[in-house]
C-alpha cells in the first residue's frame, strides 16, 4: 500500500553536485556560476546608485535647486 515516490533528481546527479560544491576552495556564497553577479555586482550597483542619489540630493539642497514655492 505504501508507494515510494521517485525523487525529483536522480541520486547520482545529487552526489555529483555535492562533490563539486564540497571540493571548490571558494567561499560558500560564491560557488555557483552566477553567484558573483548576485553576491557582488548587485550590491555594488545598489551602493553606487544610492551614493549617487545621496550626493545629488545634498548638492541640490546646498544650491536650493528644486525647491517648491
């Protein structure tokens, strides 16, 4: 009566991936092929954009640009 469900992925593939990820000498959050984009590039882009907008806001406030009458 109790049927065994087939796994989502074959065990051989899972073991291959585990060996691959366990043997890489990099940090855990940089082990995948696209992890540099999500862990490094996106935060740097967000920080750069926010610094630019903060700088622009300070510049506009110091010169009185964009004030509402």
